[in-house]
């Protein structure tokens, strides 16, 4: 298929509307071709056009690549932004993967609201990506390889050249006498993608000349199937979600077959921003947390996250070790108290119901955490009751009970943050009240 500006304009017309379009410009063949095409089309584009270059500093010639990008953008009168990275590798990290992850993080960080980011991956890149994912034993998301359009940062990432071969891009570059820079690391066979590009793909093409086209088509079909799988997971999630957004109802999960259950679990975990667990840990969640003994206390941890079960609910939370204070925390006059790391903060606001404002401002206010033996008289009840029993009735999971901030006034338990005000401290009808609001930290 021959590459033309008109062809690209048709593809761009099918993308979401944007006020600004940024091209990820490396200085290599692919992005230089896309830059030339966009420069040709600029009078017809409905948005501001810019380029962004990520300087990894990994190659001796990295400065010359930046200079080449600057020269091109100067000729085309397209604004260019350069982002410099300093990669830090941990033991066992892949340089290839770390550089790719850092590059995409930098690109996402420079996205404005509703921006459109274009990258120049093509059909051969797609075929290589599919083979890599197959060899890694990836699931549906991996086998979909690179989507032509995806949400990214605060906007969208589009790959408008995915249907074009590397050969078509080379022909376009030669026709228009374009100049580009070759990354010498692209010939290094220690990197998996380069091995597939220079050793595996030529062998496949010798037997199946249309291998890249066929593999790209398979990735597209996998992407369409992935959409259906995600839609099904969304429907299951809506039925299984508990009162709290990070919980699932076990009776609903138990009605799903194993394949559908694992699909839902992956979707639930991914939607929370957590990394997906390995196949073994996912199987443990199914076997121990969903289908395990009723009296068991399952705990499955991975990559800083954990799944637990309590009272027919599945919980997903960051696996944090929080140093609960032993000594009381003084809450001086003010509206906010920052709690130890991992516990969030307490905010004081006015309300129709809550703690008597008069008593609050006259008392010595402290925040403590459970030591055992606490008692509270809940609203509408005639006597004090053990806090332990109340927490059980409220369905507070055992691992969360020690983290509940307890508000004391002049040495007496006045309120359990986010749960109740003990009756002796409750504002009377018509009396000014203050409400203690517990703002928990967001999952990162």
C-alpha cells in the first residue's frame, strides 16, 4: 500500500477532536515520515501542531538526534519541545523496557487536556509486538498488541500508520528525499525486539511473504475480541460490586464460571490502578478467596497490593504496613489534622448533625487508635457498648479496625471517625454542630 498525505488525512479525520496535536519525534525514519506528512497537511488540520522529542541520553549520538529534530522542526516551522530523561535501573530491570516506560511517562506528563498524541509505529512494529506478546504468554490485552487509538494521559494516543508497512514508509522517505537518524542499538540482537526483527521476521517472510500483514490482522482481531471481553467484565463488575467501590460480592462471583470470574478479577484489579497479578496469584484469588473455606482468612499479595475476604466480600487494597501511633495525637484549634502516612487526614466542618460545637471548642481534643476496651453509646441506644461489638455490627474488616481514628474529648471517646458520634457528645436539635470527616488516602 502506497503512503500518501490524502490517506493520512482520512485516518486523522476519524480520530477524536482535539485542540492540539503532538507528534512524538525520535528523529528516526518512521517519525520523520510522519512529521513530513503532517507538515504537508498542516493547512487542513483542525488543531495546533507541535512535536515532542524525548532525549534518553543512552547513546553517544543522542545530542545529534536532538539537533536533527530541531533542524527539521525549524524547516517545517513546527514548535518542538525536548524532554530529557535520566534513567535509573534497578537490578534485573530491562533497559529496553525501562526506556520505553520512561518515554511514555514523559509523553503522558506533557499532555494537555484533550490533546492528541501521534506516534509512528507501523505494520511491521505491530507484527513484532504480537510475536513478543505470544512468546511472553500474554493474555487478550497483550495479543491485541498496539491499539490504533487509546486513552493516554489527559487525552488520546493514536498510531495512524499501523496499516502501513516499513517498506511503504521507506519508499515515501526516498521519494521525498527525507533525512533521518539510525539508532545503532536497533541492530543489537541482545534486545528481544531486534532479534525478532532481524532474525525471526525475515525467516517467516521467506515462507509467508505477507507475514507482517497477517500478524497485524490477527492483532486487530484480538483487539476487537478484547473490547467484547471488557464489556462483559464491566457488566459483571456492575453486578458484583459491593457498597464500597473496592469490594466484590462473593455470592455473585460464585455464580460465574472460572474463565468469566478470572476475566472479572483482572478487570477489577486493573480498574483500581493496581498491577495485574501473575496467573498463579490470580488462581489463588479464585481458589482461596472466592471458593475457599468459609472459616479461612485468605490473604494474597503481589507488587504492593493485596486481596482479602470478609463477610462475603472481596477487598482490594494497597498492602501497606502502617505504624499506628501509640500516643494520642493532639488536635489543636483548626479544621484539619494530618494523620500518619497511609491513614489520610481528618477534616472538621460545620453540619446539621454531629458533635456539639460548643463542647468541641471548650474541650481538649485528641485522636487515638484502638488499644482495646473502648466503649461508646451510639445514637438512639440507651447504654454504652464495647467498640469491638459495634465494629463487628458495622461490618468493618478486622485489618481496618486498628486504623480507625477515634476522637476523644477531655479523655472520653466522643466519635469514631466516619462511623458515629457517641450520644453524650451529640449536638442537640437546633444546636450548632461540627462533623469530623475522615479523608482516606487514594490508592497510588
